[in-house]
């Protein structure tokens, strides 16, 4: 069965570009423009991976990541942060919150992003997901 992905990205041309590339790579994709709609979809549908922007109109992507990892039903969903925020503090926080990967949109081609998605899917489906570490 083909992996099912969700993309939460507010810029429609970017969201549609990633959806097209991932679909061409044999994956099913659902796309949402804001965190509220994306979280609602995640609560109703079983996804293999979330591609998540940080700068969204209604809520911060890191807040969405926190909610996903705090929920027992969604805590094992792998998340790839896909953003133009490249500050070290933001990257570090994303990984501390449980992100599997972090990519700067402007620095990677859509094909490179598809390859990273494949790498994460392979890695996360071969090993059981572990719960995120609680900060000390």
C-alpha cells in the first residue's frame, strides 16, 4: 500500500508542488492551508508522515508538533518540518519536540524533499517509534 502523507502548508503553490511531486513518487497526499484543518484531518485519518510548515496563519507549526506528540493516538506520527526558518534555536526546538527531520524549503529542490520523505518513511517503518523524551 502507498504511504499516506499530510502536508500543512499555507502557501498554495508550494503545497500543490509538493503534493504533485509526492504523488508522482507513488504517495497519497492530503494538503491543508492551516493548522486547525490539518489537526482535524490527523485526528480522523491514519497518516504515515506529516510535512509541516512552521509559519502558518492560525497557529505555529511547533505548537502543532507539540499537540501531535502529546496525543497518544498521534504521538508516533513522523513529522518533517519544512520551513524557511533556519535559526539554530528553532531547528533545535523542532528536534527536541520530536521532529524526524528539518528542511529549509529554499535550500532543497522538490526532488530532494521527496527523497528525504522516502528516507524518513523507510527509517520510521523499520523501527518502532519511541515516545518523545520529556524535558528534564
